[in-house]
C-alpha cells in the first residue's frame, strides 16, 4: 500500500490515539503513508512532546501542528488565538497545505457532533470538510501547493447501539430521556475496522499522553468499563463515509 495515503485531522493531542489509533497503526503496518494534523497545542509544550511519542508508536510520522489554543486551555499555545476564534479562511488554507503535502486518498476526522460534543472537535470536523473540498481547486490557496482531492472523508463515530450498551454497563440503566448521546444510528455506519490486533499499540499510544493519563480524561472512562466493553472499544473503530469521487472502490477497511 505504499501509494496509499491516510491523513487524520484532530483537535487535540491524544485524539489521534483514542479515535483513530487502530486505523493509523494498521495502515502503517500495511505500508500506507500515514500522517496526523493536530489543530491545537504549540510546539514546545508538554502535550506536543507526548503527541510525538504517540505518533512514533502508531507509525504516523512527525507532528503536524496548526498551533492554535485549545478552547479551554490558553496555556496550550501562549500568545496564539483559540482554534475556535481563528478566521476560517486562515485555518482552511493551513490545512489545505497539509492535505496537498500528504496527498491522502482518505482523510479521517470526527463526526458532526465532534464524537462527544467538544467545541474544538466540532470545529475540526467542519474545518476538515471545508479543506478537503478546497484542496482540489487550483483557484483556491495556490500558495499551498498543487491541488489534491481526497477520494473520501471518513468520520470517526460509534454506533448508537454500542453507546447504549456501554451506558448500561457503567450506569446499570438506559440513558435518561433527552440525554445527548455520542454516535449515530447503526445504519449510518459506513465502515467498521477490526483493529483488535493493534489494540495494544493503540493503548500504548494513549498512555504516551502522560499528562492526560494523570488527569483522568478518556483513560478514566475506558478503565471504568468492564473488560469486555473496554476490549470492544479498543479493538473496533467505526466511521461514516463522505465521498468526494463516487469511487466506491476506495474504502476504509
């Protein structure tokens, strides 16, 4: 798969491991070109260093940092604007440059809810869709390199049935009426990756983010789950598909 390219766009360091770590490790092992763009945190920060270690574990190259500030942590990029506040044209142009440099066949990012509603995730979803489209036009951002159109964008998500099942496992009951849940109806899942063989690498990449492990974050959720539920989440990844070419032969999986 040396001529096949996979690019992930994430809001924060650690998201590459949590949401797409299995895909990155699997495709890297199969010989694909893999890379990750991270929208927040700046070079020289602790979490940028953790990201570098995570990407090394996953075989995804060096960090590609847009360097904006996390919506909730101004120390993530001292003196830089929040990712949410950056003019959209600026952010699109910078991401277009990475897309044209990597020239991926498939781009991965979050679903429209940002996987669980984090505003930086939602914004990264919107930015990725806009940049994936813009990258293919020679009239747009000519300074960002030769045009390149990804053949599909896949949106990391979770089947709603899996979310409800794990909710019961943790809380002993169904979600409350009106509760906003992660994920999408099962029939909207366009690709399922069995990444059980890479779950150990994915877990190790997550643990490379020591500052996040220390404060809990997604690690707390995963470790609180019963072992079968944790193994299911680590060993499987689910995606919705947005096609840019109509080429059904270019699929994730």
